[in-house]
C-alpha cells in the first residue's frame, strides 16, 4: 500500500470528487469523526460530543463509577466497558484512567485485537502471507471463522480504504474498532449503523481475554 502514498501526494490540491476510492464530500467530511471529549472525576467520567449515536454515551453523559464493568488502557485508545457498550477515551488519559480504575477497584482488561486483525489489509503496510495466516489463526481462536472474516471484510473493505487513504490518514500501524465505526458511520443511515454498531461491539468482545 505504500505506493498509494505517492499517488495521494500528487492529488493533495484536487477535490474530494477525485479521491482515489471515490469518497463523496460528505464522507470526506465525516470519516474522521473523533471520539469526543472526556473528563475524569472522583466519582465518574464525563463524556461530551460523543459521535456514535447508538452508544449510551451519545452525545453527552456522565458515566458513574458503579456503571463501569472494566477498563482497557494498555494499547491505543482507552475503553470503558459499560453494560453491552464500549465507550472510547483518549489514550492521553491512559495513566489517569489506570489510577481511576485502581482507586475504584475496577477491573482492567487487555486490549481486544479482533478488529485490528480483521482490518490489517487496509493499513498502509504490506504484510506477508505468514502474517496474514497468523492473524486469521488468532481470529479463529477467538471464535471468528474464516468465512465470517471474509464477510466482514467484504462489508467494510471499500469504506476502510476510503477512511485510511482518501482522508490521507495513511495509518500503517493499527486500525481498530474506533476506526471501523468511524468509517461505517459515514456510509450507513441511522438504522443501518445501529445494526452495524451492535455487531461490531459483539465481534470486538468475542472470546474476550480478561
């Protein structure tokens, strides 16, 4: 995928109509939606401007300490596990969030790699067949069979290319749950995205390593 970077550099002054993967102006504007803002207090976490409408945190909510089942803060964007939902917190809050978990006796989860492995083909990186096979084996171990991986990639593939390349994000390291939600949010209507959101959360939690 590195060859795409050189192509995009020559297109920087062109409009979104000329995006490599034909993103619309609406998509270009909405693909990189962020994860809102958060403030950690003694008794809870205040969320504001949260972009994912199916979430209980949308658009603003204070998550009380006793509502949080677990926290993940070991890799990338941090997460709050609340009921059947996952709420994202900036990785800049990682140490503060770990301290919050310790002070309130909240379990710490390790990062779920399911979506990272599913989305590897859309990184600005070339992987070997051995690496692809390793990712597939890990997914199968977590209950995500090869045919399901193929179906998921068929659903999200084009949109993930738009997300990573038409926006000139060019992420080469890791794409995960927040990225696929951002990408599909810009494609689906309200009801379609609600359905996808529910499925995406379930896939992320599949055979969760606690």
